[in-house]
């Protein structure tokens, strides 16, 4: 197999697929990238759970297919000069790369050993814009669990109904919900739990798109495939029952305050310096017109900060993990946030001002 390409033509698709390759593999072939050169050059990487595939606009001198070490191939291309031209020649169990006066020889493995997916059968097709999907993921992905024994929390719930897209993520201590209106018209409602790594790679892919770029989603009960421009992501779905998030979102709050997001973030960040490093607790005391934020730690150190807020209700005191609050406020893109509370033992509901399409629930903690 032979082809030649400008560095950018090869590096860009490599950047799209390299994220699927784990640093440590259970099989040597999973550390390689599959290169197929027929009518066009296709690069494929997988960790057996997620597969990323990208097309490369490259001149093919001799068709064929081979796999090469992913990280080494990527790093070689990455460190060549911007204007470099790369000649690739694979024969036998070696692949030779030539660029200017630089020469590289890589060991290869047979293409027929690469665990490439067979595609989705009887899949339902849905179309969205890149902006709709990207904003929904950004608003919720931070609340996914990490390595939780409740495996269904280690991902994000994607729901697509008639002209509606919603994303939900929770780790059992907080929940993020976002919905938006779309032109999607699925034959039957889509409900899929997308694994954490796949969500991260999908966000990275969407970050390279224009807002109006079309995203095509194919989904089956076991797999999800997302196609955007010349890149395709295929992932296994998490098989489990996602919690009924509607039961988690509080509806009986009787206290409501409106506060400037940046002001609250800065105060929480200052207070967190003296919080308990293990539990990260922060106490919020609410009185008419004033929110008092306080933290302390085992060294008997303490921080107290008072903020003026728009509040006229009864006094209340409640504790939270300060990082959970900061994560929510970072996801709120309006100037003000609305915080709704009931008492010190109930979850708080945080929303952007005049926007109930995004809702964040944070459970209290005892301090």
C-alpha cells in the first residue's frame, strides 16, 4: 500500500480518531490504527467499546490496508513541520514513512486482525444540528459518574422525541437536565445511555463543527452511531435502567433567590480555599437580602463571605459540596441564576434565570 499526503491532510483525521486508543490495551491490535486505502483513505481506531473512523483526502498510489502503532504514527505526523509532505509505503510487516530527510520504519499488524465493527443493522435514523447536540452535552456531561458500581450512571441519558432533544446525567449526588427544541422526527422515541468516554469523544468531535453542520444519528438498542462531516463515531450503549429523573427534580421548593453567577462563583471559590479537603463542604445561610457563605477545616481555619441577594423569605441554612455548586454555575451561561430551596435537608434546584430548559439538582450534605 502506498500513498502520499500533506501533513495536515493526514494529521486532521488522525486527531479525530486517536482518542479511541487507550494507553494500555488488552490486545496489541487495539494499540494500532487501521489504514484502508481504496477509493479513499479511511482511518479507524477502537478500544472495542467505541470506534472512531475518519476519511482523509489523500492521493493513493497503491491500494491496500494495514495497521500501524497509533500513538507512534500520530506523534510522528504531529512533530513534522507544518508544510511537510509524507510518503507512506507499507509492505510485509513494516511501514515506511518518508518526509524530507526524515525516515521512519514502523512495525505493522495484519488488517484482517483489526476488530472493526460491522455497522448497525435495522437502526433508526435521526438528524440534528451540531449546535443543538453540543449545547445539550455541555450543559449536562459534567454530572456523569466516574467508575460507579451503578454502571448505568457512568454515562449520559440521550432522549430524542418529536421535535425535542434532552440530555440527563447524574452521579447520585447531583443531576443535570437539559432540553431543546429540534426538527428531529424519530419514528419511535430514542432513549439511550451513552458511556462516559463516548460522550467525551463526541464533545471533542462536535467542537470542530460549525453550528449548522448536520449530525446524523443511527441507533439500535445496543449501539449508537454519530456521523458528522467525514467522521463517524460508533459506540456500544450501556444496558441498564436510568433513574426516573423527573422524581429527583424538586417541585415543592418554597424559597427562591436570584443571584449573579460570577459573584457567587467568586465567593464560593474564595471560601473553598479553607474547606475540608476531603468533604469540600460549604455552608449557605440565607436571610432577607443576604447570603452568608462559610467553610471550615480540621485545622480550625474558617472563611466567611456575605453577598447581597434578591431574597425576601424565611431564614434557612444548608450545606453543599462546593465543587458541585461551582460545576453547575460554570454550566449556567446567563448572568443570573435562580436557586430554589425548601429546607436544610432537601435538594436545591438551580436554573438559569428565565430558562427552565436547563435544570440542576444538588443534594445537601451534613456539615
